[in-house]
């Protein structure tokens, strides 16, 4: 079979990248050939990756290979039951495959030579499990395991544990201070990046800390944990995926190691749970109680309302009818009154008895639980929708958009530089032919979004982009910012919606697409 020099060269580059991902060097010597050089631990990582991902390790003896794997699996399963351990299916398979590779390498007298960090062993019963397992492996396979091989096996086992496995196996799980501190800094960075405040979510902090314990081992030693639900997670949880990807970038700086999409997927599931709980928590409203009865009756009614609806009311104001003329209703979500009102109030009004009846309570609960309609126009302003932009490079696109925004709204002199500072940190291309750039700091008082539709796609860093959403997140607190991100990212991940916006690049089409379907998810 004829293979061109170009095809062979391209294939060798792909193979070389597989080696480089596991810190294995390709050494070339003219007239001698090519060889791979690396530590034994990295070589085994490479073999495991090829085994798990590509399933073509030692294909010549596939039948014998499968029989050996089943034999190792039976031994591991017996020890798992004896020590009351728990493995997920993916972790169990990865552990068995590593043992298979380790046996082959030890037989060929290729031994582990590094000494793992003792802190990576979360409890001594991990090592007792390994000791008992190795004794049976030595007897059945006639292979002696040196002490460093046992430590390596413990690292592999602990690194392939999931958060749920650790919780189930360890009743008194102790989280190292350094991990907890790192997470606090990362959650602060996430707030600065997305303006979604997860910093005070103790449940999220604990879940991430528990997940980070085995992940800490994987990042230190370059171990990989396959995620069988990766594509579903990526498509179903777009905002959580973006936040997890941002956390992964932070972790790459800390560990000086790449974080795989599989790892990002596991983090995204944790963030999605926190986002859903945050989104579905009752949104407290400001209520104005209008009462003409005596002070004592008004205070009793106020107490009744506060005690029954404390989880739905942020502030409760009490006023008489004479005080309504000069009242600013901008911050009021609901008016509750004991007398008819004829002052043209543009917000919901409920008439109640001087003492709350069951019907009054049901009507109030319905009003307090209803959500306000989400107004995309308050974010995507029509005068910041720019179609038919024609530039060759992303820097030129961003500069043009920054200039057009500055012509309409006051912006600081370093506005464009602020956007480029953030862009130089990490590329902001996202979803389908789209990018979501933003400045490296909060600039306007309230959030405003500019949209640029390009005449021709521009390479953005990872892929070609034809739609640019330049987000200027406001300094003020915005309870709807999560809904904005959720709906926007879902739109940018919808191929049909992007194609329609490219074909009809106008503000009306954008708002219609955002309002259609499940944007945002409520």
C-alpha cells in the first residue's frame, strides 16, 4: 500500500502528540531511527490511555489478554468485597487495566522508580487493601511487586476514585486546608468572571473539595479518569460547562498541568447542581402593605404576613393611603391593601381583609411565587446590535465594536485594552461559530450587551467565529445575571438558531430566538 510522505509525516505528528501528552519524549537519531523516552510511570500512563481510549493494546494476543483481565477482575472484586470498598464501573475497569499493564512491565523488568507523595494516601486502610491485593496477585501471576510498585498502585487507585466513592468509603473524610483555600480563591475568580455569586455556597464548596481530593492526585501524576457522559454534560449544561472550564484554566496555572474535558465534565455536574438550586430558590420580593386601620391592627396584619411569607418577602413596607401620592413604586414588586386603590399603580395589587383569610393567603402566595417576565431587551439593546461587520482579525473586530459602543455610551479610555487583556488570558470562542468576549473588569453600572454579526467568519483562537457577543457586566448586583448567561450560552450552542441569526442579522430576530424554546431554563 502506497502512503505519501505528507500523510506519513502528519500521522507521526499525531502519534508524537500522544506521547507528549504523557511527558514522553521522541528522540530521533539519523541513520538509527526513533525511540520514545520517559519515566516508567509516564510510560504506563501512556499505555493505559491507549488501552482505554483506543483499545488496541497488544491486539495480537487479544484472547489471552481478555482472559487475563477477567482473572485480575475476579481477584480485585474479591478484595473489594472483603474490604467493603466501592468502585464505580469506570474506576474499577481502569484499576484492573493498570494492574494488567503493571504485571506485563514488571515481568519485563521495567520498574517504577519515583517515590509518590505520602500525603496522597488518604487512609492507611487504602494501603492494607493494596497489600492484601498484591499478595494474591503475586501468588496467581508469579510476579513479585517491589514496595514502590505497591505505592504506585495505591496512587492509581486513589486517583481513580470519585467524590462519591470517597464519601461512601471514608466515614470521617478530612479535607486538606490547601485544597479548601484554593477553592475559595477559585470561587472568588468565578464571581469576578461571571458575576454569579457562589462564594457563600457551603454545599458547593464541600462538594468541590471532596471531588478535588482524588483530582489533586490525578493532576499531580497525570492520571486520567474517563467520563462516559461527557457529551451529554457538554450539551445539556452549557453554563455549568463554561464555569467548570474556567475553573479548569485556574487549576492548570496552579498545577502546571492540562485538565482534560473528562475532568471538566465532572466539575460541570457539581456546578450545575449548585446553579439549579440557586436558580430555583425563592426570589424574595419587596411588598407594600396599605392599611387604613389603627396602628395596632396594621402591626398585627404585618406580623401575619411576615410570619407566613418570610421565605418570599425581602422587605415589607407599611403605609397609609395618604402616603401613596409621593411613593416611588420602582422597588416594589407587590402591593397588598385593605382598601380599594385608584391611583393607577402599574404593579400587581391584591385586596385583603384586615385579618388574613385562607383565600387571602392563597392569592398572596401565588403572586409571591410567580416570576417576573424575563426582558431580554434590558440586556440586548437595539442600538448595540451591529450587523455586517467586515474585519480580517479578531483584534480588529473587537476594536471596531469597542469604538461603536463608546460612540453611544461613555466608556473609559482603556476600554478596548481591557477587553484585549481578558482575551489574551484565554480565548473566548464558545458554542457554534460564536464568541463571548468581555473586559477584564466591571465597567458600566448596569449590564449591557453588544452584538456583532460578521460578514465573513474570523479565526478567534480555537475556531472560526461569525457572531460576537461583547458582554459588559455591570457593577451593581443583578439577580437575573444567571438567567442571562444560561439563555445566552444555550442560544450560542444551538446551530439552527445561529444559522438563522446569520441569515437574518437584526435585533428583532435575536430577541425572538432568545424568547423561543427554553431560553432561559427556569
